[in-house]
C-alpha cells in the first residue's frame, strides 16, 4: 500500500486557475466561424422539433448545413496550409 501523502505535493504543485491559455483562446478564435455556423444549424433544427418542417424551414436548414460545410472546409484548408507551410 502506497502512502498518498508522499505524492500530494506533486498533485497540488501546479494549481489550476480555470482560465484558458492564450493558445487555447487563439484556437477558439480560429474555430469561431465553424462554431457560429453549427449554432445556426442547431437553431434551425430546434425550430422544427415540435412541428412539421415547412418549405421555409427546409431551406433554412439546408442553408445552415451549407454554411457548416463551408466553414469546415475553410478551417481544414487553413489548418493544412499552416501545418504544411511551416515544414518547408
């Protein structure tokens, strides 16, 4: 049986302040267009939960899906460019 008191200093040596780091905030900033597009899609889908989707609702959902796909494509292309550009 190991004594946990000997390990306690290691566990509590670096307190977690709960705030995101600058790197994490930059990553969120890069992903923000995708996040907003996904929120718009979710809003469009939520509107049709308790009723049948009208033609307008279907168009709204279709446009929101296209915005999500465009944002994902742009984010993927941006990530690939950033990673491959630094290696050369």
